[in-house]
C-alpha cells in the first residue's frame, strides 16, 4: 500500500513538472525540444518555477543583446564605407576601426585594438586580434595576433602571424607559414611551409618552402638575421644565433650553424660557404 501511494505521488509530481514546463514554454514562446524540455524540468525541480523563469529570461536576453550589438557595429561599418559580405557570420567587436573600401568576407572575427586600413580584403575564415593592418592588404583564411602589417601586404591562406610580427610594405606570407617576433623587410617573400621566429629579415629576401629558424635551444631563444636580397633555399635550417649576409644564398636542405658572409653560397649539412658563381655573381662583380 505504501509503495502504491509513493508511486502515485511521484506520478502526480511528474505531471505537475510537465505542466509547469509546458506553461513556461508557452509564456516565453519556446519551441520545446527533448533536450530543452529536460533542462527546463531540471531547473524547475531545483529552483522552483519563478526562479527557473528568470533564468530562462536571462538566457534568452543574452543572444538577443549580442545580436543587437553586432548589428549596430555592422551598421556603423557600412556607413563608413566598409562592405560586410555576410553580416550574420561576421563578428566585429565595438571599437575596431576599419577603413572605407575594405571588404570583410564571411566567418571572420575581428577583435581587440585592431585597426584595418582602406581597400583591404579580409577573409573568409580569418581571425584578427589586437593588430594594425594598413591600406591595401589582403588576408585570407589566416590568424593574426598582435601583429603589424604595412601597406599592400598579402597573407594566407592558412598562415599564422603571432605576437611581435611586423611586415613591411609588399611582404607576402603564404599558406601554412608562421611568423613570430620577427620583422620582414620590404618586398620579402615567404611563400609556404616555413617558420620564422625571433628574426630580422631584410628587403627582397626569398624564403624557400620548409625553411625554419631554429630559435630555441631548449633553454633560451636566439635571433636570426637575414640580409637584404638573400635567397634561402628550401628546407634550410638556420640554427640561431646566426646571420646570413646581404645577397647570400643557402642551398636546399642546408643546415646553417655559422654566419654566412655576404654574396656567398652556403650548402651542405652542416653548411659550408663558397663564393657565388654564375650570371648573378658576374653582374655584381662587374658593377
């Protein structure tokens, strides 16, 4: 008899809970799904109907407020001459500055103290935080954090610019490339599959695929310096601290453990230097 009464009480209590869930759904105009029904039932059982109602109202208010704030930022940018291709999937924090003529593609997130210049192309699928991007830059499907890009820089797809990166005008950083605490001089090219960290790279340097500045020895970080006009062959390992002089070349697969003098070629593992040969060297000698 006692068990029967307890079972009836449980069923009655369950019926009350279900009725309260339905009432709350109607009151707040909610579309009940099995998971939402279970969550509301749990909230009512633990906190009571009125508290569960207040919690539900707060939960509903947050995305609505966020959507309103995002719409206001989007309107401000549109009025400033910025084109948001799909405002619904573009997240720009209030306070971000974007210049006229810039196009922001879908699935891009721009936040923090970021400033973007005029006539840039951002995205799609790009994350930019606390960075300065000058006029005419193009960033595709990449992550940029605490970095500075001067005019007409191109980045990506799938590049990662970390804190302390500074790219001079006309620099190109291509796909699957990473830069950290490094400055690349005007016109430098880093096309793909490379890592440059704790480095100074001169003007018009070409960094081949697979190049790595080996900046960490297990205890401390060390710096790499590459002079202007240098050509770094594919799969070169630059074991810092090391300096590659102006106009120098490293052969593919070289492991550079000592400084390379200007206008010489370093090849091998470990790399050994020899004078440059060929038309480029003759032109420099004749000039």
